[in-house]
C-alpha cells in the first residue's frame, strides 16, 4: 500500500510540474524558454521526477540504500523550485530578459502589436498614438517585442517612409495629446504615459521619435508594475 502511495505521489508531482509549465506557456503569445541563463532548471525538474519514480518503484531493500540520497535530493529540488518561483514571481519587477525563464518574445514584424496579458490592455490607447498596421510603403522595418511572466513588457518598432507619408504621419502624431521635445541630434520626440485603472496598477511609457534626415520613425513602449 505504501509503495502504491509513493508511486501515486510521484506521478502527481510530475503532472504538477509539467502541467504548470505548459499552462504558463499557453498564457504567452510567443513563448520562449531562456535556456542560456536557466537551462539548469530543466535537468533539475527531470532528475527530481526521475528519482521520485526510482525511489517509488525500488524494492524495500534498495529503497533503504537510496532513501537518504533520494530524500535529500528531492527536498533540495523542491526547495530550489519553490524559492525560485517565489522570488521571480513576487520580488522581481524587471522588464529585462533573463529574470524569468519563460517569457514571450518576437522580432517578426508580422507580429506587430500582438500583445500579451496586461500589456494587451494598452492596445486601444496605442492604436490611437501609432498606426494600427505597419504602412505598406514602409522600408527597413524592425520590430522587437518582449513580455515576461511578472506582467511587464516592452516593444520597439521602426521604419522609414517616403517623404509625403513620413510628413503626414509626423503631423498626425504631433497633434495628439502628449509632450513634444527635441533630441540632441535634432530628432523630434513625442512622448506620453499613463497608469492602468485596474488593480494591480501598471505604468506605461510611450514615445515616437522622428528623424527628418532619414525620414524614419521609431516607436517604443514599455510597461512596468507599480508598487
């Protein structure tokens, strides 16, 4: 009976770990696993799961020999997993990659303004400040989007336009509600910021930079959690 209980508990542990991983992955539009900084988590989870099953299926005699080693390993693995999740979820409010191993990221311009979670709530405001779609005549388009599991994120979009389209876009943008300043290189910078109305609150900063010489516009926006 005790052996069956151990097997059931081990299977439940495996289902919980991998179920949680795939659930978190399903919440992101462009799920990415940071194997460079946190690749060690994968073998930890797999090894903990493996030794849990080995210990459950082992005979009584072999289990006695494995008990101390397996118990210590399982406890260490569980504590590392729990502490890591707790720290990254509740104490880190960074928008930089590498803080959380599972995040959403894309550099494909076809994914323009496809946003995740709390960042997606800014869509209606953002589409009033910038084009809903990348202009057909846009050239040299770059796009970068990042969103992490502590609900902070950012995106950057940039492209060049023919003179007429560029001037019209600049005119339309500068008449909107925001602050207009001039950069050190002569660029015209339009900026705006706002807080979310819901709890927990998030602060979003938006900017559009117009480079007349290159007829290039660069957009950026980032969202951070407000304590």
